[in-house]
C-alpha cells in the first residue's frame, strides 16, 4: 500500500508513516512525515525535532495521548536468542574439573 502524500511530491519520495508507538515524539514524526514529503530521512528528523521542541505542551498532548493508548508489545525472552547448541556463557565448564 502506497503512503498517502498530502504535499504533492512524487510518490517515490514519500516515506511510510509507520505505526502508532508508545512514544509521543515518534507519533509526532509519523504525522510530520505525512505532511512533509520530499525531504530526506535525516532532514525530516531534523526539521521534525526542531518543530517538536518549539511546540507547547498542549500541542504535544495529542501525540502523548496516542502513545498512552497504543498497544504494548510483549518483549521476547532472552532464552529464545540463546538457542543454538553453544555452551559458552551458560555457566558450565567443559573439560577438566
């Protein structure tokens, strides 16, 4: 699905907006990307950060509320990553006693 471009730039230049997160600033950047197509990723973040810092707390509250209502994603356990047969790092000594 192509992103909806509201600024009139070419469709190839528009970035995907991303999903709603539990971080208010990221939710703001999500909206900022929709209205500021045609900028590079770095320039989008620079200009977005500048605007975020200049916003009042009242303006930021919309994005903070979005973050509060975003679904919490479960964390993966560490044991899943350790699968693989290697005995290093598990506290066992192999060889001499």
